[in-house]
């Protein structure tokens, strides 16, 4: 009797598995690069002076304290800084979003002379660094008497080329049948925007609003230039007062003050991140 040949199982290639492990290691390394500084920053805000100045460095605090937050709040007028930041961020964000909606609607749906060239010029504004216009903006608000005012802090930055471009791309992807039905119903431009465009483009509008809010809240250079009194400083500029009052010796207070600036936007981002993904994905033109 002849022996039956045994089936030889094919050897599984270790290439895909090895590639997967390299990808996992790369992701872990990238996560450590971002998360370790954030952990050190947050943990320092809750450390005592003994833990902060200890060597070797203590990654885990021996004891937690809130004294750094009290010191940061008392060394600088953070209550006034917070009010200024809220006013500037709220009004600036609303104006940016309204202007972006109106200009994007005009570029997407309204025929007017020079439309294509104006859109190209607007895209060119995306390539110009914001610092190029600092001197011109300061001279302008100085001649208008708006230095050290909320209007001087807000108005020079209300135009957002990126917001207009993002909403324009999203508006072009909306179903044209709905807009045609609105026109047949006799709706004007304002009613069309409020009743049809805004509800359908809510993810993109929230995305533009969130980006504008973060930009206004984290602004440093322009609030530093456009204000010259403590009562008009915003939170990012207010961190300088911690350094000026206590040098860089009180690292705990400095990190606690920085946490005052970072935490509100981190919470807003976590709550609105799903709208960002939907807004950016929907901005791809389908036609």
C-alpha cells in the first residue's frame, strides 16, 4: 500500500504582522512625544515646590496641592483676563462665522462680475502670514482711536479666508434641488441662508466656529500689540505677568496659569470633535 501524501499547510507570511507591529510602535512613539510634555505640564500644576525642585525629576507627585492655582490667580488679575478673553473670543467668533457664511454663500450661489478672480485673491490670502499685516492693522486702529479697546482687538481679525473657503466648498456640495425649491417658494437670500443653508451646513459652520474660537482664545501677538494696560489683557498675554511678578522660579503657578488658558478650549474641542470630522469630510466637492 502506498502512503497517502500529507497536505502541507502554506507558511503564513510574517511580513504583514511585522508591518503591523512597526505601525503600533510608531503610534506609541508619536503618542509619547505628544502626551509626555502634556503630562509633565499638568502634573507640575499640582506639585508642591519640593516635588518640582527635586532631583531626579519626580514623574509622580508625592502629594497634590491646589496652592499653585491660588497663587496664579492672586499674582495676576486673572479674573479680568478671563473676562477679556471671553468677550473677545465670543464676539470675534460670531462675527467671523457670520462673515464667512455670507461671503461663502455669495461665492457659491450668486453671479457677479469678477467672481472668479475675487475667489482666487481670497485663496491667495491663505498664503499670506498674519504677521505681515500687524503693522498696518496697528496703524489703522491707532488712527481710529481703537488702541486698548475691545473693538481694536476684534475687528482686524473678523475676516477669515479659511472659513470662507471651507464653507464655500461645503455649500457647493449641498443638493441644488432644495435651493431651487426655496427660490420657487419665493424665499429671498436671507431666508434661504437662515432656513435652508445653515441647517444643512451645520457641521461645517460648527467647524469654522470652533477654529475661529480657538484662534481668538489663543491669540497672543495681536492682543499684546493692540493693548497697553493690564485691564485689557487677555489670558495668553496675562501669563507674562506671572513671569514678571515672580520670575520663572514659581513653575507651579506658571503651569497652573497656563492650565487656566488651555482647559476651556480642550473641553470645547472634546465636545465638538464629531462636528469637526463631519464638517471637514462634507467640504469635499461632489460636483
